[in-house]
């Protein structure tokens, strides 16, 4: 199965969101119950779609 978020991996947006989630998780502000790649990818998708509206 193809990763629907692969197009975002390694992009600046991916890196910023990944860092933000990492900071929140380390501070115990959030608890991840889903693979990080899916969380970051989904947020990248939402932001990209909102920029195209």
C-alpha cells in the first residue's frame, strides 16, 4: 500500500510539524497513539489544502 503522505516527507513543512510534535510529546503535553508519520503527514495535508483554498 502506498503512503499517502510520502510527498511531504523531508519538506520544510514536515520538519517543522515533526519538531513541534516532538517538543509537545517530550513535555508530555500530548501522548501519541498513532505512528508519528501519519500524524505529521495528515497535518501537512491539511495545511497544504488550506493554502490552496
